């Protein structure tokens, strides 16, 4: 089976940098997604990591270490609109290549 | 173009009744997924369809849940004899071809909020 852990809640200040961690235990996976979900809205895609290392996309970056079972999402120059839940998800393996297994998400509150 | 749409947006039903939830995927997307999000919980995979292949039903929680996808497009998730624990937001997503190692992202619909009283 697969187990994905994220902190439940985090608070950060506008303009600052925040790192949201995701740790997992799994027998195998194809890649790791990060999604953003504002309250009452659908999740939207942020990033996808297949290989170890850092993927940068504007203010958002995502890192993956398969050997450590660890990923993080880094948000820079925080804005109030970044207040949302951030979901880590593993993409299936073998015959279930596109099934996503989600963590419970991290609720980020950005304060002025 | 239009994104993934779902209907109804909200559904309140009495325990024991059957409900049908509808999903219209993005045109051209061959893969379609259903997830469930309960209060305070992460998204839980239910079922996914890929083209004409047999669906992956491994996430359906009981035989009261079923889904079909007609003509490779619209999908309907049916919950029979609803129970209070079925109350959740049901999210549909679609993506381009899910086969192989493609990293096609899943585009989510706005969800259907189901409340079983």
C-alpha cells in the first residue's frame, strides 16, 4: 500500500517563503504531483516530479528525493491569494499508471 | 475551451435513496477519473476509465457504487441506497491518454457536494 503524510496546517507571512513537506512510503510510483485547492473549488495542477531534483516554475518549486521518500513544495514571495490547501499525490505504478493517491493536504494561511 | 463540468453542484438526498452524479470531461480527453473528498480528508480515488479499456474500479468502497462512461465521453457515478457516510464532495477529473509514462495532468471539475440526511 501507500502512505502519504503532510502537515495539516501551516501559517506564513505575505512576502515570505514557505516550504510544505510531503513524506511517503510506497512500493513504487511513477511520479509525484502537487495540486492547489482553494476552499470550495477544484484542485488545480502546480507541478509534477518524476526524477530526483528541483522543478522550478515561477514562484513555485517542487523537489523530490526518491531515496528519502520525500518531496516539498516551495512557495516564494507569498501572496494572500496563496492561502489554500496544497495536495501531494503519487501517480500510480505498473497497471495503474494514472491513478493518483493523495495525501490529506496542507492548509496554508497567508497573513498580512 | 470548456473545462470539466459536473452536475448537480449540490445534491441533498435521504438515506436509502439512489443518486446519479454526472461528469462531462474536457473534449478529447480519453481518461476520466472519479474521486471523493470527505470533510477533513484527502481525495480518495474511486474509479478511472481509459478509452475502451476495462475501468479500474479498485477504489470503489462498496458494491453500492458504480460508474459508467458512455461513448467515451460523459460519465455517471451512481450510488445506490445512500448512507450518511457517503456524504462528501465527488470530484471528476479528465486527462489526455493515461497510458505509458506520460505525465498528463488531471483537470478537475468543480465537484458535486452530496449530503445524505
